[in-house]
C-alpha cells in the first residue's frame, strides 16, 4: 500500500520577541498536523531552510516529533554561514540540522540551490519551497516583506499557487486551529469517505 506523504513547507522571521511561545505554537501545530495525517493513513514531511530564528525553532520541533526533514539552503553552506555573524550558537545548531539532513537522518534530505546571485538566491529558494510543498506553515508578523523572499512574499507565492497557508502570529503565537488543519489536510484528500 502506498502511504500518502504531505510536505509541510515552512517560512518564518529571523528576529522573534517571544521565541518560547512561538516554539510552543510551532510544536503543537506540527504535532497536530502529524496526528491528523496519521489518522488519515498518511504521513507528513518537513521542508525548510535553516536560517536563525523561526527556521531553527521549527527544525528543532520537527526533529523532536521525528518528522523527516528536507533541508534546502539558498547558498552554499560556507556562504550561508555568513548570515550567522553574531549568532554563533544558532550557526552551530544550523550545522547540526544540515549534517543530519545531509546524512539522511530519519529519511531527510539536503540540497543547496544552484548558483544564483545573492540577491536572487533567497527568492529562488522560496519558489522551490512553494513548488515542493503541499501547504505552508508560517511564523509571520502580519507585515509586508522587508526584502526579497521575506515571509510575506513567500505567503503571497503560496497563495498565488493555491497552496493552503497556516499562520502563527509573532504577536500572539497560538497553534493552528482545527479548522485550519482540516483545510490544509482535508480528509477527502486521503480518500476518506
């Protein structure tokens, strides 16, 4: 029997004021998505980059929940690491996730986007993420994007591609609701009657 696999794409902000509450909301949301999929005879997998902030929180939660992680960097690892200047502990954590994905831990995968100019690489990564995912989980402040491929722009891309978007607010972080879960992973999608 073929087990359906649904890819959770993830995008979120780097700078968070209440990381503990946001992490709790991400963890609860991923746990609920995983449980909902399992109840329907399916599995979820996680697709993200490894920027400091929300990405690392989400990767940590996916690892804890034993959700396979497909990690994709917009730049070669050494160049990507330059974004972590002043965030040494975060870079160490990111390297742990990169190593696990590279080694295929828990069925994960690792890739680096093909050569792009730095100004274009994050947008190229965002388009690949939206193309690959079945729905998008976000940690978003509700504001417009401050640069190319910011979270708001990734949300816009997902909406344009008719992908469901689940939002965790940075202002009042709460797990996604049951209604949102049903919208992202409807029972009918799994062949339920």
